[in-house]
């Protein structure tokens, strides 16, 4: 089968595995949740495809006994914390996240000790033990609202993504916000001049850009000056899907991981989408395959759990994230 990300699985094999996956899903009372960066075949098999916030909200409300998380480790951990009575499976236990790895528990504890009384806001791309030391979790979909909900006089420690943090700081005008210098290897790799190059190449296109992108920072002042009327729209992956559907424009440059192109094209067949970089692919997201999804359901693996004492401490911060949007 050909997809936006190249051939992955032969059609007859895909059909056979798909039938078995539906059968196993029914037997295990399972729901399949997939992130917008997953390969097309996984997105097409999933019960729900979305961004980090949407996936957490779906996990929190599903009546299914088993959640198969087609995404990365921190997402499955978040679902396990939100749903302690459910069985959360991740088809490849090595599917990690370079951004989540950019801060350790010790580093956060030391940072907190330097700023006693500060409110800790952690992006959802963090480990469960970081979330346990956090007051509010956020996603790219609600980071602005979360920061705006914190009283003006409270100092904020925002982690771990420096580019998301800079965007939130600019948009909210927050002065007392300290930002951790972490980054995602995929989004940080776009050269700063790439936006101008792409705008020249596709002058009529709207540019959809994820706030994790390193190339965004030099443009923030321009975007704010233009007060939303700019050709450049900053959004979470789900925000991009919504914007592409509602925009009067029919051509877009997309600055995020290429997995999102599948949904953008499928849901907007008359519109054109150009990736800002064709090799902008997250190796962790691409570890989930139809074969290992099938295996996860067949073998009931890999079961993601979080120790009770960590889950209990992380839960309040995650509940806040799921309820503020
Ligand atoms: P969202 O889908 O929440 O925008 O997040 C992007 C991401 O990098 C997830 O790892
Ligand atoms: Fe993590 Fe970046 Fe991959 Fe998202 S794209 S899962 S932030 S490494």
C-alpha cells in the first residue's frame, strides 16, 4: 500500500491483519487511540486520532477495558494515570520522546529549589515522575489558557520545551516565567530561514506551524503585531486540522511532523499541503506499525503502568490539563 510516507505493508497482509485486529479488539474490549503523527495505516485503523489533549480526553472517558495507545511512551503513561482501572498497552515500549528526555527529575528538583513557591507548568511531553513534581500539565492545545489561569503575581517554571515556552511567554506577556531549555529533535531542526524560503516558494499558501518549532521564534513579533491576520497560524496538531478545514485558503505549508499530512489530505481532498521539510519525521512515532499493533492485542503487551505514589501525585496536574481547554 502506498501512503504519504512511502510503502509500508503489502495490501493483502494489511487486509488480513486489519480483520484480525478488529476481532482481537472486540474480544479484549479495546479502543485504539492514535496520535496525528502515526503512519497512515495506523490512523485508519484507530477509533480516535488526535492531538495530545484530545487523546488524553478520550482516554479519560472511554468505557473500554483496554486502551491501545498508538503514540509514544509519555502518552501511554498519561492514559495509565488517568485510567488506573484500565489496561494501557503501547505496541513498542521503545517509543520514547527526545523532548521528554530533556529534563530529569533531579534537574527539576534543583530548579524548584532555586525558585521556592513557583508554580510548575509542564508540557505533557514529560515522564510521569516529572508530572508528579508538577502543578499544571499542559499541551500545545491549551498552554496559553493554562498559563493565563495562574495568578499574575505567581512565578512560573515552564518546562521542558523552550520554543513552546517562548511562544506562551510572548502571547501572554508573562514577565515572571522561567523557561527550561529543552527541545524536540524533530521540531528544533528546522532552520530559522526556512519559513521565508517556503513563503517565497508558495506565496499564496497559509503556513501552519507547531509551537514546538525552533524556526518560529524570529517570527513571533510579526505574528503578534498582525494580531491573528498573518499568513502564519500557530497551532497544535489538532488546531492545524481545524484551521485547514475552516480556512478560505486552499494551499498550506505545514511545519510539523509529516504524519499529520495524512489526515490533512484525507479530510480536505480539494486542498494542497506542502511539508516544510520532507524528512521531518519522528522515529519514535514511526516505531508503531500494523504488525506490532496486532501483536499488542494478540499478546496483551506492552502493559504500561505507573507506580501508585507517582500516579497519585501526577494526577492533579493532569486533571487540570484535561479540564482547561
Ligand atoms: P500535539 O499533537 O499535542 O500538538 O503535540 C505534538 C507532539 O509533538 C506530540 O509529541
Ligand atoms: Fe517527542 Fe518530538 Fe517525537 Fe513529538 S515529535 S514525540 S515531541 S520527539
